[in-house]
C-alpha cells in the first residue's frame, strides 16, 4: 500500500509541471495565440526560481521569481506577435531558443549547488491519516495551485463573461474587434498568464521535483505541454487527465529503469516522447472533430484596421 | 503610448533588403548592453566575439566547418518554411542521417576504397529523408501537427545515438569511452586545403546545395508549386497541385540535406560517432533560414554569420571567461530582431498616444493607399 501511495505521489509530482504549463498555454491558445515558447519560458522560470531561492535562502521567493520571470519573458513574445504582428510559430521558436541560451548563461554559476526545496504541506492529524492523508494533505504547495488552476480556468472560460469574450476572440478576432472588444489587450493578458504558468511550472522543476539547476532541465516538457493542449481539445479537465497519464508514463519508465528491466534505458527514456506522438496521432485522426475544437483564428496574426 | 501598424500598399523593397542588416546591428547593440551588464568593456567584447575568431586563415577554415552544416540544413528548411510546413526536427534528421551514414565505417571497417565515402553520404541522405518522412506521413495521413512530432523525434534520435555509442556500436578497444571506432581514411571527408586548415568538402556540399535549391525554387515548376501552395493552399489546389505530395517533398528534401550535414560532420569534423555530435545545428539553422530571408543564397551569408557566433562564443569563453552559452543568447536575439524587422517590410510602424487616434489622419492614408 505504501508503495502504491509513493508511486502515486511521484506521478503527481511529475504531472504537476506538465499540467501547469499546459493549462497556461490552453488559455493562450483559447485567445487565438499559439505560443511555441513554452519550453523557453519554463526553463527561464526554472533558473529564476532556483537562483532566487538559492540567493535568498527562501524557496517561496524563488516561487514568486519563477512566476514573474515567466510572465516577463512571455511579454517579449507578446510585443513581437501582438504589437508587431510577427509570425507566431517563428517567434515562439525564437523564444524557446533564447530562453534555453539565456537560462544556460544565467545558470552557469548555479550548476552543482544544492537548492532550496518548497516544504510539503503538513496539517496535523489530516496529513497523518492512512493512505489518503499524504495524497490529499501532504503534497507540495504547487500541486494544490495546479489543481486550483485547472478548476479556476475551467470556471473562468466557461462560466464568466470575460471567459466567453476570450473564447470569442480566439474563434474570430475580426468579429470580436468589430464588436468593440480590445482583441490585443485580451491577448496580451492571456499570453502573460501563459508565461506566468510556464514560469511556475519551471519553478516546480527546480524547487520541488529536483531542487537543483541543470542546464536544459525542462527536457522537452514544454513541448509535451503543448501537445497536451492539442490532446485535451482545448478543455481544462482533459488537460488534467492528460497530464497525469504523461506523469505516469514518465514515472513508469523511471521505475522500469530502476528495476533493471532488460531494455536499454535510452529506449525507456524515449517513451514519453514516443507516447506524445502516438497520442497526437490518435487525437488528430478525426479531421472534422479537430477542426471543430481548434480555436478558429489560432496562430493567425491580427492587425486591427480602424 | 502604443504601437500601431499601418499596412503598406506593397511590400517595401528597401526594408526587404535592409532588414537582415538592421537586425544584425540591433543584435550587436543589444549584445553590447549585455556585455556592459556583465561588466565587460563592450568594445573588447565585440572584438573578441566578432573579429578575433576570423583574423587568421586557419580560423576561416573553422568558420567554414561551423557554417557548412548550418547552411545545408537551413537551405532545406527554407523550402519547408516557404511552403508553410514547420519542420523543426532537423536536429533529429541530422543525427539520424549521421547514424545511417556511419553504418559502413562502424560495422564494416574493412570496406575501403573510393566508393565508401559516396556510399556513406548517400546513406546519410537517405537516413535523414526517411526520418523526416515520419512527420510528413503523420501529417498527411493522420493530420498530426508536424511541429510537435518532428520535435519529439529529435529526442528519440538523440537517445538512439546515445544507446548505439554506449552499447552495440561502442569501440571495443576504446577504454569504455562512449564512442565508435575512428573512421578509416577512406571514410573520412577530404579536406579542401590541408596546408592551411581543416575545412572539408562539407562546405562545398553546402554551396552546391544552396545553388541547386535556389534554381529549384526560382526557376523550376516544382519551386513555383511549393511557393503557391505555401502562400495559398486553396489556390494551389485549384491549380491541381497536390498538398500531400508537397508535404512529403519539402520534408524529405530538408531531411536529406540535414542527413547529409550529419554524416559530413561526423565523417569530416569529428571522425567517429559519439553521444553528442551537434551543438544544436538543427535549431540554429532555423535562425539561419530566417536571417537569410528563406533565400538559399542569402542563407549562405547568414550561415557564415551564425557560424561566427559559435566561434565567438568559444573565444568569449576562453578570453573573457564568460559562458559560451552567450552564443545561444546572441542567436536567439538575432532571430527576434530579424522577425521584428521583417514587420517593416509589410507595415509602417507608428507610435500613437494613449488616446484613440483622431479620425483626421484617416484621409492622408487613403491617398497613400491609392
């Protein structure tokens, strides 16, 4: 039983960064913007979180730094694609390339240093409950943020007027603009929300998952988060499911390596990436369904004509 | 204050030609600020980074070695990007091409003779093309997003290479180092001018590929087809061009060139397979393609510039004592500025006050449009 609980806990820890990054990107894409810079924003959040935590000795400051840096970094993308109407795919790629380079440069001095870890929640009695105690009341704070984000975003998108407006912008920015909605302003906010989430996801990696700084420590998780958004058909609750499936794959291959299964570790390590491809194939097969779900103006530049 | 874009009646030829240069100048300025923040004299840094790596002849050879794979890959990518196909897995195709091309020298080292090298190069190209055909197949058959699939395959290819050089392909006499046997002389790409430096035939491949693709894109029907389908798939369909065939063509051409770059790098600059054979050439080539304005001839120049950033990064590390990651920062900034400057080709940028712009200036704009 203890074994099961500990495996479930590690799955939750592996799923959390994917979940947060994906939920942020979901909001961005719902507003009609495709930001391929998730990996770059995440790795910037990771280095900022580690650095701030290490320098101040407080992982909480690290957490805030990760969020702020993620949001600021996404602002760069927002200015380029929204104010200068650059190609979103290319700009997102360059955000990732710049993020990987910048984080590597900023983190040179942090390599090999022990980092600060965010403490797990502890509520007397509740956390000590058998089995469910640790799962429900004994995880790291970002886990609870991630769950709150899923339901918060779901409520925001489908139950509030602002959420409806955001979705309408994603489906047709020209109509939204004609109705007098400030398309660019909404998109700025959405992109920065996505950046803050990606930063937080990166912070989770360097403040909880493995409290240290390793270059490129995101290891493609930002890209997997992007795939999760497609997998979820742009629905928050499905992102939750998808992130935990991927968390399970990620942990499963690690456990398989630890148990010494006679398969080369490299093949097991490539499983999450192969699983991403398989999942994308399954979900995209139905062309009409995909077209119905995709925000209609996703990835298109918008220049308001007065 | 905010920015406002005003569409130009037609694309500006001036900015079309100038934008790469403006972008490069802006990168240098931003770099100077970055160095100043790090407490390094920007002029010293500029000299170390951009001038010192190309002051001697052997250094020019090193530049050719770095630029060759960038140009080869970017030329292929330009075809993809022109056709609005986003192959960003060139790094994986590079690695896979290197692996397939190395089958002969690693597994059959006794095979020697003048036919070995052409065979390796051919196999490398086939390897890269086949690997690139996977995302093309998934896109055309299952409608899968090629950005994500081609990128995921990069990780898979790297892990596959890692397994090979640590496992079945490891040199038994290599003191357990994760590397294959050294390629025998007939499997090594010849150097161009061995008297003055290390530059090898790979640079010639890059130039030839650039010219051939330039001819293909600007002088042949296939290139026209690609450009039409890229700018308007609907118009392309009416003209009877097949979208799916074009996806395969673009992917496999760029994959073949990336594979050729991979096997050339391994057989020329490195001489054996090892866990890491590329400092991110496949990704940097994306920048090269855009800096070269997706034009094969522009890409040759852009490849030299980006090759220089690698050498500059190494020089900055050894002389100024800062991380060679600074090269990646430069590359990322450069792409940002290129994309930003490209906006100037299609739009005029205006600064407007916070208040909504008065209706008055609508009339002069109308005249401009006419």
